[in-house]
C-alpha cells in the first residue's frame, strides 16, 4: 500500500450557516482547481441534470484506491491515479485523472470529484446545489450517496466530470466560481464558496506546410527553407506558430528526382513546438486556461517539379544563286529538340538542284541556323486561243477557247455544233503552241442534210391563263440555247429571277410557257397603316389635300410621339419586268412634310430609254412622315428604240441611294417617251432630222426650276420640286431646251 497522499493546494477560508460542527468543519475548506482540457463547450449557466441513481452512485467513482486515514485526514489515497486535494479528520476530497504541475492541479475532461465524510451525523437526507457565482445560475444538484471504503459504508458527495467541465467554463467565460450549497434537514445548511477550476488539459497539434519548388539537382530537404508551422487547438483554431528550417525536418527517401516527398519533424523541430507551447502553458498555470500537450505526428509535403526546358530557335534563310537572302523563317522549340523542316520556295523561285525539300535539324544551342538554296524561275504568262467554227458561207456558227500559259503546246480536238459536220479536208485535231498573241484557228463546217428548219414558240401567259404575247425562235432541229425574255408592256414576270429560258429546237411544236402577271393586279403596296386602310398609294383629294393628309397622319402618331424619326421609301420599278431599278429612302420627323425629289433618278433612267407609267408621288398635294414607314412607287417602262431613234436603250442600272441635300442641274438626254394624263403612251413626234446622240441643254432659268431646292420637312418651297417633275414628264414631248451647237 502506498503511503497516504497529502492534499494538494489546500487553502482555508470558510463560511458556515446552520450546520453541525462536524459538517461545518468538513466543508469549510476552499478548493482551487486548475486544468487544461480539450472539450465541447458547455455553457456554465446550463443546468446539468443529476440522476441520483447514476451520477451520485458509488459506481461512478472508484473508491478501491482510498482507505481510512492514519494521520490528520479522515481518508487517504493509496494510488497516484487518485489525488487527494484537501481534507481533515472528518472529511477528505479526491479527484481522478489529473496531474500536478509545479503544485497546480491540471484537470482533464474525465476528471471526477468526491468528498467522503466520516462523522456521526445522519447525512442520508443531505442534498447539494452547485451554482455559478457570476450569475447565480444552477449548474447541478443532487443527494449524498453512500460509498464503501475499507469494507465500511460512508456518506459522500460525488460530482461527475460534466460538473468539473462546467466549473472550468464558468472560470473562463465569466470569471465565475462554483458554490456548493449543502442542506441537511430544514435547519442545517452550509456552502463552500470558492470551488474554482482554472486549468484543464488539452492537446495542440502542428500543421506542417507544403513546399513546392523546381528541381535543381539538389535533395528535396534543401528546398525546405524559412518555413512556418502552425500550432492549432482541438477546434482547429490557430494558437501559435513556429519557424522551421531544413534541419528541423526529416524527409522520407530524400532525393533529387522531380516528385512529391513526405517529411516529418525531427527532434529539433519537436523541441521548437514544445518551446512554443510552454509559453502558452505558463500563462494557463498563472491565469487559468488550457494546458496543452503537443501532438507532433503531422507530416508535410515537398513537391519538386521538372525544370522548364531551355528555349531554342532555328533560323531558316532562303538564298538565291547570288547568295542574296530572299526569304526567312523560324522554328521555335527547346534545346535538344529534333525535327524535320519542309522548305517552301517563295513566288518566282524553286529549290535549287540538289536542295532537299525536307531538312533534318537538332536544336543544340539557343540559336541554330539552316540555309535553303533557291533558283530563279520564269513566271508563267496566261494566254488564250480562240477557235472559230464557220460554215461554207463564212458565217460564224460556234466559238471555243483554249486557255493556258505562253509556250505551252497541245492538240485541240474539234467539237462541231449541232447540225454541222467537219468540212471536207478539215482535220479533226489541230496542234497549237500558245503565245502572248494567238491568231484564231478557223474550223470549216458544213450543215448536215438531216437538219430541218423549225420554229419554237414562247407564250407569255398571265394569271388568268390567257396568252398575252408570243415570241418565236427560228432554227434547225437540235439547235439549243438561252432566250432573253421580253415581257409585254403592263406585265411582269412572276419569277423575277427568270430573265432567260433554255430551249432545244424540235419538231414537236410544243410552245414554252412563261408565267407573267399584270402590274396593276399585284402592286408594290404603299401602306400608310391607316385604320384598316391599305391602298396602292396614298389617295388624297385635290381640294384641301394637305389638311386631310396631315389630319390622318396626326391621328396615327399615338403609337409614336411627334419628333421621332420615320422613313418614306420611293421605289423605281420596271413596269415590264417588275424589277426594282432604284430605291431612295427619305428620313424625317413624324408629322413633318415629305418633300419628294425624283428629278435626278428619273433623268438618269430616261437616259437609258425609260419613261414614266405611274408616279405615286404626284397623286397628292402634300404628304407627311407617319409613325410607320411608307413606300411609294414610280413605275417606268423602257422604250424600245429603232436605229433611227436617239441612242439605243440599255439595261437599266439598279441604284440604291438616299437623296442628298444639294442638287446640280444636269442635261436631260434621250428622253424619248412620256405618258399624258390619260395614261396613254406616245412617242416624240420628230419632224426634223436630229443628231440624237447630242444632249439637250436647258437654259439657266429652266434648269433652276428643275433643280431641287432641298429635302425633308424643312423645305420652304416644296412646289418647286413638284414643278420640276412636271417639266421632266414633258421632256419626251416638248423640246424646250437650248441645243448646244
């Protein structure tokens, strides 16, 4: 049996109220507890329910290592695992799972407290209540229980580890202490005022850093320089740090290869961690808190990555036969790289004789060179040779072309047109050599006797199935080609893209059909978007037209406020084909007056032989920009002129433009036709022989009238432009200009 242990940190300061002498003496001692401990936080004011059947039973505390005292104490410990913290001849108090550091008791999360009484009093009805001195909150309460010591039964006050924990929490959070209030019957009451648990044990661990570096033929441990390890508590909170060097670690299988290495603390590293914790622990012993034990089992990583390869370049130089550099190229890589370079001669050069197209290389240094030898080559010159097929009358019936480069030679194989054979003595193949200026090769052909003259009809059929016009193609059976369609006046093609029709002449007599439609049947709508009103053009009465149009416009600006921009589009349409010849877009503010200025566009089209069929812009006195875009049509047709007329009509050019603010007067030429107010077309009646290619020049007064004075809603003299269009419409009938002699 061990000798009885003496109480640790025993101090006396008592206050007793209404208790017997024995009990008062027993509990008159104030106990001071210190410990460092890792635990889940328990709020000190939280009541710990005490189950007398469990928490205050003797099973909760092992008394086998306690015996009756032989000296000044009622009981004493027989083993170091049970530490006596105070006592006297009537009472002794013990705790388990603690350690003594320099005279201070360090409690743990499994520490328990028991106070055993050896008095003649009956304590079977005695109870206790433990409160927090800072806020009077009840921590726990219970009844005395009986324990067995040395074969005899004694009364004891047993406190579980949760009460020890609550006492530590009270000391840390509110500087509180625990009162143990003991009541034995209605008049016997006492309390122990200073149950103070200041220090509990806990564990702190070290977190080692991960080091990443580039291989340099040195061992991994040498890359561990000036690193910092982090000391954390049981809740992963940082409580300190320690500086570490390569001598403070041990690398497992230390080496130079680029890979990941594992290291742990060496003895010197562990020493540094313990030194750092010792500073923290000394404060805990003095002022209270957690007393840490170091866990240094953590391992860290050192990761070595391969060093970046050294860069290198291959400079390629192309030189001609004179040694002059005509091209350069570059290949980039790393020192040690190998490859093959494919040479590409620049324009006008070829690889010199003996120069390989593929050249092997090794990038041995940071800069490497490769020379490619070239020779000058003559650039090919494109040319063409014409082959003419003519009949016995010298009439050209077919042409063919051979294309190539100057100097090329070949043999042309004849291909006679349908209905013809090679003339007698004409070779089927003809050799040639191409030059910069080739003379045509003439191939003589004869018409075969089995060809028959035939006529192919082309019917223009309107939307009602009525044939409006018929064209004819005369030729021989087997002839083929593409016929240019000529749409009758007042109609247009249903398919605007169908400007030609393919044919092959046969004896069947079946006509080819072309679908057309009347221009008036399907007009390009000008839509003012008035309430459910859609017309081919804005219809406004001649009397009071300006006011009527403006009122309609203003009623339509509810969707868009006045002042917002809108557009009006003028489309110039070929009445025969329905093709758009030109487009003008006018822009102005909603509610402003539209100033039409079709002068330059119409004059340009008149030069190409066009005359006006219908002009929507002339159908009203005034028009205004509305909240929706409006489209107006000017329909024209091209006059087919005889060889005696002024100029031969050309295909109209489509012009998509927006009006400009300034106009320059231009001479009107080839104004060959016009329509009167009844809509009938008439040709200019010429009674004198004229030079029709000579332009008609207006004098300055008339030219000023025809020229536009502006555009958009800001024009103060809109009627001048309208008057100009009127004179233009007369230009095909009345020659009121001054001829430039």
